[in-house]
């Protein structure tokens, strides 16, 4: 077992398959990513410590580059701790990197921009290998129309219309600097990059743009929804399995090793 030393702050970058997990944060109704990490850390260091993540991804949501921090007295070098954690964690969770940072580092406060990607699949035949990682749509979506509608979401707005059970935060004003869709064969990727996100916000955006893509709503409907600010006017919450946290941009003064 590891020996205790001075308290240190470590920055972790994580990738995980959220299928079968009840999201990031520890809760009583099922397994979570944070719980699995806490268990592995305790086995290695002898002390149960829960890392803090910049984004509390919901049940069934995946991550390619979740950023978290850990306050620990472990004396293990970051590279050694990374190997040890990956040896203890289930195969659905991988520690991509571990770096020692200043004690002022906090994953939530350091996150300047986050990029989420939502994946649709609208091919004639469902993809066997993507069934846990996309929203299967049984008809062709109009990506051009969806992109035109998505432009109304860029900029600073009150996004309460896309928040489940508003209000959940002190303010529902957020800045989206990019919202665009790209088709690659039968897959469509919706990339939404912002300074923060409300509960189920990206999934509600995906569900609303889906209504435009299927031809049910006109392109201008998305701008009207934002202006009215009513969740009932927006589209359905898209399934969690199509959502990925793909990148976190850290403030320069907080990202140092």
C-alpha cells in the first residue's frame, strides 16, 4: 500500500463508456464513474478520496476527455498512479493522463470551454456496433436545415428553454461559441461548444434540431424557442447514449503542470 506524504493536487483526464452507469456523481441508486474511481483510489492509496470533475455527466452519457482533480497524500509518481488506476478500474473507464498541478487548481473553475458531441444515425439499416453510442433515426435528416437553425443558438442567450426542471442553477444564461452539424455517411455529429451547460441542455438542443431535420418544424422555430424561454415549446430530450463530452479547454493559468 502507498505511503502518505504531503497533500498534492493531481489533474486527471478520463475517458469512459457511460453505458450502464448512473452518470458521474456518486448516488445511491446505481454505479457511477466517480464511485468506481474512488474505489480504485482507495485500493491503491489506502484512503478513500473522490475526484471532482468539471462536468457531472448524466446517466448513460460518455466522455472522451473528462477533466477532474484529486487531492491526495499519495507519494506515487503521476505515471505510476495512472498505470495503477487503469489496472484497478473496469475496462469501461480509462485514465488517459495524470499530472501534478498547483493546489489552486479546481476542475470546475478551470474549465473555460466544453465541447459536447451528439451523434445521430439515420441510415437505412441500424448500425450494430453503434447502437449504444447514437440516436437511431429511421428516416433521413436534413442536415443543411438543421445547421441553419442551429446558428440561432450561437452567442450569449438565456437557455432556460433547454433546461430540464428550470431553475437548476443561479442563472440560465450561457454562451455558445459553436453549434454545428456534420454528416459522415449515415452518421451526423452535432457539436456544441460553450462556457457551460444546463441540465440536459445539449440533449434538448439535439431533440429540437431533430424536429427541424425531419421537416416537422421550420428553421426559424429554434430562434423563437430561445426568445420565448419555455421548455414546453422545445423538442424532446434526446437519448443519453448519443452524447459525448469530447473536449475541455482549460484556462491558461490553471492548466499548468
